[in-house]
C-alpha cells in the first residue's frame, strides 16, 4: 500500500508539473501539457483505481498550489478526473458468458465512447464559461490582432474570419481532445505493459468498432447545426468528437487491409506523415480516413477480409 501511495504522489506531481509548464509558453510546454493526463492514467492502469484517484487528487492540489487555487477545480474537471476514469474503465472486466473461467474486458469501442462523453462535457462547460461578455471580448481582441497583423489579404474582413474561426473552434477543439485522450491512454497502456503491471491482455486494436448509435448521432449533430444556431456550438462539438472516433476506426481499417500489401511499413508511414506533418493536407487526410471509418461502419470492410488475412498483430 505504501508503494501505491508513493506512486500516486509521484505521478500526481508529475502530471501537475507537466500541466503547469503550459504557463511558460512554447511548443515543448504545450506538448507537455497535452501529456499531463498520462501519469494519472499510468497510476490507474498499473496500480488500480484507488491509487489512480489519489494520483488525480494529488495532481489537482499541486496544480492549485503552483498556478492558482481556481486551477485546482479546472484541472480536476478537465484533466485529472477524466484521466482517472479512463484508466478505471479500461481495467473493468466481467466473467465471460461462454467460459466463466475467462474474463471479458471492457471493449475499446466503449472506451472511445467514454472519451467522447468526457470531451463533450468538458467542452460544454468551457462554452458556458466563455459565453456572453467573455466570448465577445475574445472575438474583439482577435479581430484587432488580426487587423493589425498584416496577415489578411487586401479587402478581407477580419470580423468574418474571426467569426468563422469561432464557428469551427468547438469542432476542432473536440476533435483534438479525443485524439489527445486516446493517445495518452495508448501510451499509458504500453508503459504499464512494459513494466509488466498491466493485468488485462492487450486488445486487438485492428477490430475497434463504435456502437451502432454513433452514426445516427453524427448525422443528428450535423443536422442540428443547420437547424438551430443556438445549439450550433454544441452540435459542432459532437460532430468533432464523432469524426475523431471515426478517424481512429478508419486507421484500424487501414492497418487491417494493408497486412498483405508489399511495403506495408512505407505505406503506413506515408499515411501518418500526411496525417501529422503535411499540414496543408492533414485536414483532408484526416477527413478521408474518417470517411473510411464511416464506410466501415456501413459496409464492414474488415469482415470481408477476415477469412483471407493472417492473424493480426495487436501491437501494430
């Protein structure tokens, strides 16, 4: 127990330091802040839910002491508790109905649903907190900065550009939030597995799938944004969440259908390069892969390959 408490203190302090680095500015600081859920997830996956919760509390307290007391609550809601909860549900299991001696572990698709729910809740709180005067002040400040920056072409309307950015911001923020939590959980799982403390077997990520209601929710969120602008920011946020999850499904499809393709590593490397580093094409690449994930939901491409492919390597 003492070892677990020590792990909670160390991981909580590490998470707080990574998040606090965002106040210093710079790309490295932003990257570390994105990884701030990671230590808490490691504690929850490797040492159990109670130690993970203690790590989350330690991290929130340390953040409040280092930055501002209000940040204790902010960090607890948007980083600490979500990281703990994702680590907790990942380790849930129940006896298999086919063989009570074996365990059925929590499906990856449902973990993605929880990530989406967390991002939507946090995003909703952020939209509510920034509504009204704060939102107007941010728009005016961005408009002035853009007007004086000289970045706009002649004749362009800075106000229209800023309004477009604010319209897209909920979707973009939600999309990146899903990717950030998913990436942190994937890294945490590998770290704990390498330390031989991961009790659940590594899942076959090639077979990840979303529940049937996900596609209906995506269509409803897109339509809602056109029907009523009052709920537009919330509907676009849900759209961003679902497109990010379908992007992950699309990547799973690509990893599956390329298993017998010559030069597979080069093909996968090229796809990830376009997705992560070819900035002008990254958005189009992400959209194409997300549409592939939607098509998989409708037509089940992986099932068509199941009889012809060798057993998959779940670590790819």
